[in-house]
C-alpha cells in the first residue's frame, strides 16, 4: 500500500530567480508525504527538462545553467509513483534575466548659467534591468542622495549656482542588480553666461532706436519727401 503523494514543493536552493547569462541554479523538488520510490520530473512551460527517481524521502535536485533566453520562464515539478500514471504538481518558479545598464547620459536644458540661477541636471541609462539607482557628483564629491528609479525615466536634481566654484565638472553614476555593474556618465560643465552692464544695455538700446529712425526715414522718402519736393517745383 502506497501512501498518497502530497503536492511537491519546488524550492530554489542555489542562485537567484533574477539571473544573468551563464549562471547556474539548483532547484529542489520534494513531496513531504508519500511512500518511496518517487519519480520527480522538472518541466519548463509544460516541456520536460529532466527526471530523477528517489528511493527515499530526499529531495530531487535539478541543476540548470541559464545559457540563453529560452532557459528563462516558468518551471514546475511533478511527483508520481513509478507504477502510477497520476501525479501531483508543484508550485511554479519563474526565472527572469538581469541586464547590465548602459552608460548613463548626464544632460541639462541649459549649458550656460550665471550666479544666482537655478539649474537642473538629468541622468538616464537607456538600457538595463529596473530599478536603476543614480548618484550625482561634482568632481569626486557626492552632491545628492541616491535616487532609485522604478521606471525608465531620468533622475533629476536641482542646483543653485551660488559662486564660481559651482562651475566645476559634474558626473552621475548608475547601478542596478546586475553584479559588478556600475557605470559613470560623461562629464558636464556649465559655462558662465556673460552679464551685460547697464552701459552696454544703454548703447544697444540707443543703437536700436537710431536704426529704427533710419529705417523710418528711408520708408518715408517715397511717400512724403518726394511728393513734397515735386509739389514745391
């Protein structure tokens, strides 16, 4: 008499569900109640991957190598007696791929700034598994708390240009769950916008007024001056 098998439990015992290419993972499948021997079969999307027989109440261990995207997806295992066609299925485990991030791009709506001005910096990695964490630097000094983005959108910081020392080189750093994958952006520099003095503004204004007077005089010649000249002849 064989004790009825319980639904087996599929457990990850080595590796992670978020995987990188060429990573090894080990799955354990075990029915906690039942009478050995038991046959355990591992499936991926209902396609058989491997099968093991157990003559005692020890789990069946399946070691896999995630070598291509076809190895990703949902896995289940089935427990059954050798003499029976019926079986019980486990919970499912799903493997997803972690992609490394691309080099982030640091940008700003303006490249020129003057003292007393507010500016923004945006940092974005266009590729890589989310979430992505960003950190901003000026030189080698961190200038903001880290920003973790759950969506494919840029991390943004706001800066106040207070002195000439704020015109240094800025960079940002991006990282995600891919192991040993931290990348830095290009360097970004704000240039000092030249501020016009009051005398410069006055000269420009007078020049524009004079130019308008000349244009007005030129337009008036055929309409007023020439008729007046002819009338006086």
